[in-house]
C-alpha cells in the first residue's frame, strides 16, 4: 500500500488546473504571496517526516487574516483541498502536501500579541515558536509548560494541531491542557472563537476538539495560552539499571510513592551509547537502561522528594544513582536525552521514530516484543521513552539506500504500534496520526468509531477539503489494510469492496 | 463474613447494564422518542428542563479498573461520586478537579456531563482535563470506545472531551477513564480578614506569579480564604509567610457543594455563575457585595441577583460569560447559558445533527434546538 494519497482508498479529489487556481487566488487575494514554480515549491515538499515527499500545487504565505479568509473562501468555492502547515517539524506527515492542493503556510503569523503577567496568559499568532513564548514570559518569572523536543523550531499552531506533548506532560499536561482560547477560520472562511480567557466557555468544548485535530476542522489563526510561574528549582537524578525490566518497575514505584516528577525519562543501552558518543552526557555505558527523574518546585519540597526517589530507586535495584550537582550537570544529563534522536541519527543513515503509548505496567512485555521484532528483521531499535506517561519512542535504524529497508522499517514500525494497541495503548501519544499512521488507525479503532470521526469531520468540513487523507482513514482504506491482516480468516468489514 | 474496612454504603455496586442501555437508546432512535438521561438526578436543576423517557444510568455502576500505580481509574457513569472518591482515598489518590456534589446520589457521569469543577480548578485543571477516554453509547445504540486508559493519546478526535460538559446532548457516557493524582502530602487553609476585593485581587495576582502551593482562593465579605496543598516544607513555609487565621478544611467542600450559608437565596433571587478572565476587576453591576462570592482567585464568581441580564452583559463585556445556575428560582428561563455566537452556534447545530440526528439525547438541555 502506497503511503501517498491514493484516490482509490482515500477518496476522489477534484483535479483543478493549476493556472485556474492561481488566477482565482490572485483575484481573491491580490496581495497574498503565492509560490507556484517547482524550485519554489521544493522546500515545502515534506515536513519532519522526510521519507514522504509530494510537491504541492501551490504554496500560499499569508500575512494577515483577510488573506487567509479570502484563500479559504476561494478554495471552498473551487473545491480545492487545503493543507495547513506551521514550521514543518511534525513527525507524522500531518503537513504533507497534496499535488492537487494548496499548502497554506502560517509561518508569517509570527507575532506575540500580548503577554499579560497578571492574568498569566499570552496571546500569540500560530507561527510563533514554542520556545519564543517562554522567552517572552521569562522576564515575569513565567513560562509556557509544554516543551516538545522540537521546541526551538516548532510553532504553537502546529502544537495545537497535534496536541503536542514533551518531557513534562505527566505533571504539566499536553497542549490541550495549556491552551485557553483559539481563533479559527472555518473552511468556509468564517471566524470562530473557541474557549475563552476565562476558564470555560458556554456550549460544547470545541476547544478540546480542535486540539489534536490535525488541521482537519479549521485553520487556527490566534492562540491564547496559559503561563505558569517558573519552579524555583529543578533537580535531576540519574539511575542506572542492569536490566530494562527493573528500570520499568522503578518508574511505577516512584509514582506509587506519591511522587509526580516534572520529567521521568528512560533510555535503553543503544540509546545511551548513541547519546554518550554524541554529547558526552556522562551516561554509564555499561548500563542496560537509565532513568532520568526530574523533580521541580519549591526547594524544600524538592529536596524531600529527591530523598524519597533515591530510596525508591535503591530498593528497585538501581546499580548507581547520581544527582546532578549543579545546573550545568543537570543540563548535561538532559542534553543526552534531548539529543537522543540526532545521536541515533549518527549511528545509522536513517531512522524511523515511533510514538506509541502503553500503560506503564506493560513496559517489560512491550520491550520484549520490540526486541523480538528487531531480531527478526535484523534492524536495530533504540528505545527512548517518556516513562512517566507511558509514551515510547522506539527508533528503528535502517538505510534507505538499501533495497527494501525503508519498507522493512515501516513494517517493523507498524508492528510495534500494533503491540502498543494490543497492550491497551495507543498508536500515537504526541506526534499525531498524520499520513504516517493512517493505516494503524484501523487497528486502534473499529469501523463504527471511525464513522463517528467522519461525522465530526462532516460537521465542520463536509466537502473534505481540509487536509484530506490525514488523521482519519476511510473505511475503504481500513478494509484494504485489514485484508493484509486477516486473523483466523475473519475478514474485517466484509461489506466493503476490495481493491 | 468479614466486613470491608470502609463503610459498605460508600462502595459502588458492580453492575454492568450497558446492553440494556444500548437497547433502550436503539429503540429511542427507531421511534424518534427523546430520552432524558438521568444519573443521581441531583443536577436536574442545572440547564433547561428535558422532556423524554428516562434513561436511568444510576444502575450502571462500579469501578471497572483501578490501578493506583498507573494513576488511572475507569468507572461506570452511574457510580456515586462518594463511592469513587472513597475508593481513591483508600489509595491516597483523588480526582484533582474536585467535582461538586449536589446530593448523596451525585454520580460521576453527571459530574462529567455537566463538566463542573471545584475550587482547585485554576491550579489543577477542569473535569475535561482529567478525562482520558470513555465508552459512549451513540444514537444507534452502539457502545464505542474513544480515547483510552493512557496518559497520552492523540489518535482520532477527542470525542471524550467533547462529551464532557455537553450534558448528554451528543451521546451517552457509559464509562469514563480518568487520570488521578496522589493526595497532597500536606494541606493547610487560612483566612485573612479586613481585605477589600481590589486588594484581594491584587494580592492574588502577585502571589499567582510565584510558584506557591496555592490550590484554592476565595473572597467574600472582606475575607480572603486560601488553601495550601503540596509538600510539607513548602506548605509550612507559605503558611508562615501568609499568616492569617486557620480555616477549617470543610470550608472548601462547603463552597464546592454550595453548602455554605451564602448559597441561601432570598425570594426572587437566582444564583448566577460568572466565569471571567483572571484578574477581572469587580463588575459594574447593581449587586450588594454580600451577594457575591469570589472563587477561583476571582475567575468564578457566584452572584445572587434578580437582574441576570445586566450581569450577563457585564460578563460578556469583560470577556467572560454568565450562567443562571438555578433557573427554577427565577421561574425558569429560556437561556440559562449565554447564547452562542452565530457561527459557533451553526457548528454546534451541525455537530448535533451528525451525532444525534433525531434529537433523542437530552434535547434542549443546553439551548433550544440543540
């Protein structure tokens, strides 16, 4: 099954002449920057999931609301699909363009409109970088909590679209927990405000619905986020284990002791080696796994908690426990974790990052399953894990120049996600479904559930013009995917035609 | 027979009647007969009255799974809040959003359907923030699963959070999974007297910029009430810094459940809930100061008034909204909730039409025609 848009499985799209669309958009929004030459379109052919590339028909770079509104109305009229893109750092191909569609790039919406320290909120445009919000809030002792690893580059609009997480989710929540209000343009070009600067708004919680909706329900044009006071101190403990399962159990023991760490991360041996080779974080190369446990808050509480966690780790069989002596060492410990992806990238020409979540107690079983898949396929897998909230990032190492290895990596990835679903988890914790995991959605959800998702989509965009082919598979796609995974001769969705 | 350690009255009976509930919904869909979804019936006063055949959720009760180490509990909608919270407390855990109880029979399903949260909301989050997943009965009487029992899950649209606060108008919540948290290691509450509302708001704004363990902040009649929760050391240090008189812990449950004396209405008055951006100055409305109670550090204000329309206008001007919390007290009202902006209303109606085509789920509970 080809991962690129397949009209047979993903639904027919109207094939408009490029010149016609360009003329119509130039007429509708005369000041709008539009790119149409191949060399100008090339930089936009993929997002952070670079294995999949498609040249869009056109790229639009609006600078004001009027231009976005005019563009949407025009595309709605013509039946031309619109894919919205922020910084393009997404890892699931959520901003993968369509040949027949316009790529709406929101990166010029990059202003921080207001930081209000008394109300502890910031109003920002969607193209503002995640980290820039915390930087703007820093003079007031405040910050924006969700911190995806790409926070230097990723934009807040994309964070809303993907409901982005980070290493501090267990304590501080995902994007959905930290956004108070969004302004949205519908595909019909209507303005809508969802949520409020107050803690709630009348009616349905459409704000929660739009978070993580992957650009399928509307285009986010402004965001109000909650700011938090910066914790006075943060201290980090690093524990080594001679056994991955022991490390997994230690995670549960910390939680059971009534501690909710700011961050609780785990890395396995291959990831430790990669990180150590790359940034010299001081990780123990002989360990099978390490845990990084960050405790933040008021100094006296943090000291008490560090003591408790140290005792828990000792009892859990840690072979070594180090507490970062100072801020420099804390930064060093984290540098290894935060650079784990590029570090693994140095070990292999290509890697493929998965994003499944599982109940924490299933960790040993799932890790064993991953090891078996790695052995069977001959592809190495490094495991980096937001252990506190059960979000795994297995990194599958491969070489795309070797015949069949990309397909093999995708196959192993798909099987890892199915392991997660079977363990009671999810195919994606924070990277989103996008195009990448569109088939695995059929493993996590039944046809009736997918039908409900389509109903929600239809309420906002019944012509299926916003980001078609992402996030929610068609039942035809699931039937085709299911046909490849027939168990006990039970053909899923027997009512649907096969391709 | 050995008795369980806790009072058996607070244990939730383990009964799964989802099949019967699905059948009843399927029948209603077939015959296009509206349903009035009812749990403990303690929140019936809230919103617009619904005419329909009762879909009784109270029998559908019990904790399905609870693993304290995972910080996740999954519970049937008809489970009494009292029973659920007792079970969590045994493991030193809690529902951080402090759902109000308006009677012993209050259920967790009703708490999520109304989406109301208690005094801890500004610091910990709202009901919807702790909902991880749910099983929902759809209009065709199918029991479907959305979200899950893991902390992070961004697969598909967030149907569970959409259902939170929708008051059963989009589907029936059959069971719900929550993220739970450990009970705070230490707690202390205090009262600061002789402080006017302007000074109180200023103080709260200043304190709010510091990482202090505040998890409750209310003001009424020149007294500022604060709750501290967190580690022993920080709670003790903060209490020493702030001083004040010690406040009984049950102050916060009385406020949460509207048991405080303030909530007694005079004839003709209705109780209104004003939801406002943080740090909104006192509203310019003709209401006795004694008839206002500030919660959520000023973001949620309970106001007793005979003139709700003036209050609603003032709230909207300030960027918030106002709800008539006890419509019956003013002889009923067509719009207890602030009317929606026309575009937002259009998409509400489209969602309703998609998920409840024949209008069988609590029709008109939130708004006429929805």
